[in-house]
C-alpha cells in the first residue's frame, strides 16, 4: 500500500483516471475546512447540552444520556476524519518513455494513445495515461567534475550550456555535480535557462568519481517532481571510485590472468541495481554521455586488470541506458560533445510517455517482468525499456 497525498485545487474535485472513469478526491484545504466544521458542531453540541441541563435541573436523565451519546458519536466521527488526511491507494503504475521510428529510422511524432499496445509478460495491458512527444520533461543535468575531467572542463561546460538552447520553455532542469567531495546540487529544478547556464558555468571540482551516489541523489530530486516526464542526462567517464574498488577486489581473487576479462559481472552490482530499481519506479530515462577518458580502447597501457575494470564500467553505462530506455552516446573526440548533447535533446523530443497499472500478481513479487510495446502500424517500430523488477 502506498500513501499518496492528493493536492489539487482548494476543495473537493473530480479527477480523471481513465476514459469514462472518475474519482472524487479530497484536497488539504477541503479536509481542513470539513474538520473545522465538525469541531464547531462538536463544541456547539456540548455547549447546548450543558446549557440545557444547567437551566433545567428537573429534566429526566435518559434524554441526557442520549444527547451525550450523540455528542460522543460526533467526537468519534471528528477523530476518524482527522485520521483520513492521507488518502491510501494501491499504486503500481508502470511509466514508459517510448520512441517510435519508421523503417528509415525517422522519428514519428504524431501518434495518439490508441496507436499503442502494451504487453506485460505476454498479457495485454490497458493504457491509463498517455503524453505526446511535446509534453514537458523534468531533467537532471549530471556533471562529472572529478579529476578525470579537469583537462577539458571548459568544453564540458560550453557543451552543456548549448544543450539548454534545444529544450522547450516548459522543461524544468536541475544541475547536479559530483567530484571528490561528494555530490552537490548547483541548482534545483527551474524553467530559467539563464540561471541554469550560470549554475553549469560554476561547476568545478577534482578528486574521486562518485557516479552512483550522484545518480541516487538525482533520482531523489526527481521524485519531488511528481508525475512529470523525467530524464537524466549525465556526462561522465563512468569510472566510479567505489565500484572500481569492488572490481579490484573481484580481480584479486582470480588466479589465472586469462580469466581476468570475464571475472567481473557488470550487471551483478547492488549499486547499479538500486539505481535501476528507482529509475524504473519513476519511469526515468537515462542518457549517458561517455567521455573518452573512460574508454577502454583508449587506455595508454593495455594492462589486463585495468582493462577489465574499464570494460565493466563502460558496460554499466550501457546497461543504465538500455534498461531505462535511453541511449549511450560515446564521445570519441571532445569536439563531438556539443553535437551529442544536442542529439540527446532532440531524442527527448521524440519520446511519448505511456503508463499502465501493473497486474496485481506482479505488483511486489520481486520478479522480472518483460514489457513489449507495439504500434498499430506494421511499418513502425517502438522502442522502450525491456521490463522491470517488481520491488
């Protein structure tokens, strides 16, 4: 059971759930007003009972008992209402960001809700919410300000600022950096592009790379954005300090050097799993921009152990993108960075968002559930995340 505070308007209202379905919801203002009226009625009843019997000592006691019982019932009702500030609902909504292209690879932007069909584990699911490609996003710009990016810091900032030019006015952007001192929010979600650009220009740092701490922090910030479409665009080499230590420990147990390349299982990592689980809950799409400093093909020394750790780190970036429905963009040259940022922004503008209610059997069973999405036009191909773990 998830507790959900529903806050819309200043009174009772009707909200759309699906086609032909509506629910009555209570807002904080209406609840407080109702409780105020009940308290007034409660106090007035007590006052009237006391007044009646103070001036009429000869009245029989039975009516007194009946009146006191009625006041007690009213009191209980008031208490029960006070405990219903939080509306408790079953919410297991699966949210998907979906891209659709034709056979030539061109994005299709004019589809409607009725053009999509969703299957979970082979069973068709009714679509409950749909948002077209022009619907706004809440975006986290996640910047790697660790020591490995010091030499091209200006290109990073210039490219990230150019990314803002392609966003729509309704998009909300937050800027978060991570470096050897940890994770820091430089700017909360805002429509103001000038403030966002200023925050990007102030990004700085050196030292270690706490990428997965930064992703966890970013997801917590995105959780505050409600049901908006959400994405993380992160610029990093992917070499997380904590995960690199764990990979080093794994490799230290390998006796045969020939087995080093397969010893690390990139997907079998609790940090990565936690990020993927939270991203799945919120429907967050992750777009890694992978810096060349983390590319195993560009290592100056071909050491088997170092290469294995770099391959694992790059594989995890690929897993983050594939599992959330995003795309890994590898930066082979620094002069490509601005172009790739713009391409990511363009990709966001080609995504539809569709949501459905997870079947009751899969709401919290901890198992992997496969998602398949189709379009009612055989010449079109839809792409989204492949599934989720129900946790």
